[in-house]
């Protein structure tokens, strides 16, 4: 009798292990999908951060050259009628939304400043993503370009991007990928759930037949 009870317990453990196997496979699929999604998202965020920083560098370089050109033209007498720097005209070709561009004197005093605002959509970017992007990529985003004339420093151009705008731009690029990946992962999990269940059905039938034989039902037959 004790041997009979141990056989029943062994079969029940096997049947439970079959269910655990399906759950184990599903968990591994989900974890693998999440790791792949996280890796792809990090690559996209890194590329987006590099592109945004490059835009700031280009803007600083363009404005710095235009300011130096203005100094040259004023020195040779081309700007007698209007010797003052028209900062708005200088920024027309380089300024983009979500940027503040400042022209500082050699002592660091503000000479000119211009900020291009943007219309933030608070519902477009999740707060957790803005906080994460600022934490990971928010350091050293200001770009400084020295302005020189005849080998002497004449100040500096500083481009300071708005982090909320940068996060919105990053989310615009990564948001569709996250949505598509989540939908794909959900569909894959549902598909695998039914496929794995169908693949393990013969094993369940065999265990059910062994369970009946162990309980004394000698008429039970195992599937071929």
C-alpha cells in the first residue's frame, strides 16, 4: 500500500511539473522579449541623444561663425549704418525649437539671448520617461563655442537645449517602437501559450493514463 501511494504521489508530481514547464517557458519568453526590447530601446535612445547633441554643436558653430563674421564686417566698415549686432538675424538659420542661445562677453556677461519656445504636450511624454531620460542623458548638454577676432577672445556662444523638449523628441522616436514591441510580445505570448499547450497534450494524456493505472484501473490505455 505504501508503494502504491508513493507511485500516485510521483505521478502527481510529474503532472505538476508539466504545468510548471509551460509556465517556465512562458516566463523565459517574456523575459527574453523584455531584454531584447530594453536593448533596442537603449540603442535608439543613445542614437537620439547623439543626434540632438550634434544639432546643438552645429547651432553653436553656425552662430559663432556668424558673430565673428559680423565683427569682421564691422571692423572693415561694411556696417557703418548699423554697427550693432542683430542677434535675431544671426539666429534665423540656426535656431530651433526648444533651444536657448546666448552670446556672452569675455567676462561671462550676457550680451544677447534668444529662446525658441515650443508647445509641450504633457500627455505625449510619460513623466517616468522624462525623468529617466534626464537622469541618463541630462549631463553636460550645454554647448559652448568661443568667439574670437584677430586672435583675441570676444566672448562665447552658448547653446542650452530644453530637457523637456529633448525628452519629447526622444519619446517621439522610441514611442512607436515600444508600442509595436509590446503588441508583438503580447501576441507571441498568446501564440506560444496555445502552441506549448498543444505540444504538451500527449504528455498530459500519458500522465493521466498512468495515474489511472496507478489507482487500480487496469482498463486504462496509454496513447500510442
